[in-house]
C-alpha cells in the first residue's frame, strides 16, 4: 500500500472532493483524520471507511477559527503521535459578481478558502519541521489560473490564486526541513456544491469547454492526491497539478 501507516489530516472531508480523497487515501493504508464543520457527515464517512477495515476518525473543525484548528491538530497529534500529511481542502464557492460582493462576503471567502490554509499550516508545520519530514497538499482551482468561470467568480478566483502563491512560498521556505508543499487545481468537478450553484443548462455548457468531453468526478482527484501524499512525490515541491480534463493546458 502506497500510504501504509501515514497519518493524514483532510479538511472539508465530509463531502465531495474531500471525502473522495480521504476514502482513496484510506484504501492505500493511511489513517485518515476527517475534519469538517459538519461533524455528523464526517462521522458517517468515518463509519463507511471503518466498515472496509480501514482507519478513519472524525473531528469537528471550523477552519476559519485558528483556535479550533489548533485544538484539533493537538488532539490528532496526541492520539496518533504525528501528522504526516496535511490536505487543505475545505472551502466555499462565491458566485456573485464583483460589484455585488460586499466586503463581508469577500472577507468570508478569504477567511475560509485562504486564511484557513494559514491556520492549518501554522498548526501542523512546527512538528513537521522538528521531524524534518512532512507533506502539505492544497486544493485550489483552475479558476485561480483563468480568472474564474461559470462557478468561479473574481472573489473565488482570487482566494484560490492566493492559495497557489502561498503554497509556493511555503514550499520554498520549508524545503530545507524536508517538507514538500504542492497544489492540486481541479477544473469542472461535479460535487454537491455544484448543484447548489449551477443550473443543468450551465453544467451542460461547461462540458462543451472540456476536451475530454465530460465533467470530472470527485474520484478523479484521488490519483493526484495519493501521489502527492506518497514517497513517489518526494522530489516534487511548489508544483501545481491540474486535474481539469484539458480545459487549461499550461
């Protein structure tokens, strides 16, 4: 198993991309810590994973609250002894135009999508630095590279672009400690969040822009996530892996 005995913290793990990545990592032998503001749903996912004979534990986490992050990280470190991999996946959509976005709405998106990465990394990196080993995987979006889209407005794109910049800065700063920091930038992925913000007509229109001819699924994220969490990616840091069906080819 590629992730045997690794302790992996996944934020936003109750649904969508986070759940798919957590289940995929557990299947590869990891002990997955499922952190989500929806603790009931996270516990359901943990039970599903446990039924397969794999390891998972649910934690109630508000990534926008630094104290909540510190408490959960401390609890995991006390329980498991360490965190080998941090996956910063929690986030929200932002679908209003720039002029319709209030300052409060802007701040909320930045707090949940970007500042959460700051909180989680500040909590997890000190122990990784002491051990001189660790991996951080940040989940951004193709919107960061193209300036938005059907589901990614200016505010959302800015928050995810900030995540990519933060990832590169952290990658450079913590490379001397044996820590890698990389980003996954998904494209049009169909999740429960998609149905909240897109009409069937918009979803059909989005498919026409994708060379592979379909929208992605959360399961399409698993391969990249497992790779970046595994020893196979030990010489990769500061990179962004596009998982978008060809909608953007850098």
